[in-house]
C-alpha cells in the first residue's frame, strides 16, 4: 500500500511540495497521474482558501485523507497559526 503524509504551512512553497510528491508517487503501482491530480487539487484548494482567510487575519487549518484500495494519503495545511517545536520536528521526520 502506498502511504504519504503531506504538510503545507503558509510560508511553504506549494510547487516544491507537489514536485516532491510526484517523485514519491513513482512508487505507486496504480494510476499515478490520477493520484497526483487528486493530491495537487486538494493542496491548491486548501492553499487558495488559506490565503484568502489569512488575508483577513484568520487562521486556517485543514486536513483531508485520500484513500483507496491501494493508497492512503493525508494532506494537511496550516495558515495563520505557528506550529510548535514538536510539531515542526514531527513534520520534518515525516518528510
């Protein structure tokens, strides 16, 4: 089973996160193009909403789990709220 955990914060480069996921998705045995499309559209949707709310001074956190018979992907975004040291360490270890 293909598993991935993606985290995106306000100052992160979404294009770099997508490129990194595309490389990791090469290990996926199913429809890689569809999987990348689902993850990319989720990230872009969350980013657009997060930037919109951050512009008003609001914080935005969201998590979506994409699952199928042969994959499990967690996509998380955090806009407008600083992560603590432990959260940053965990995110760094997850890659």
